[in-house]
């Protein structure tokens, strides 16, 4: 097996391990990390669009 293939495999394994560690450790990563405190929650807030309140 060529050296460059081994390098790609090693880099892929390291990237996968880093992702797994990040997901397991948490650390506040994700879309909600970038929202301000008063933006609300839910899919609409994550998408950056606040839905109008139902006044009916």
C-alpha cells in the first residue's frame, strides 16, 4: 500500500476520533451556541428566523 494511502487512512481515523471525543465530551458545541440569550429556542430560532406570535 502506498504511503500516501496510509496517510489518508491515518488522517481519517484521527478525524473520526476527534469528532467522537467532541460529541461525547459535549462542550456546548452546536447551532444553539451561537444564539443570543433572547433569541428563543427551537428550529425557527436555529434557522435565524423568529416566527410571529399567534394573536388569535
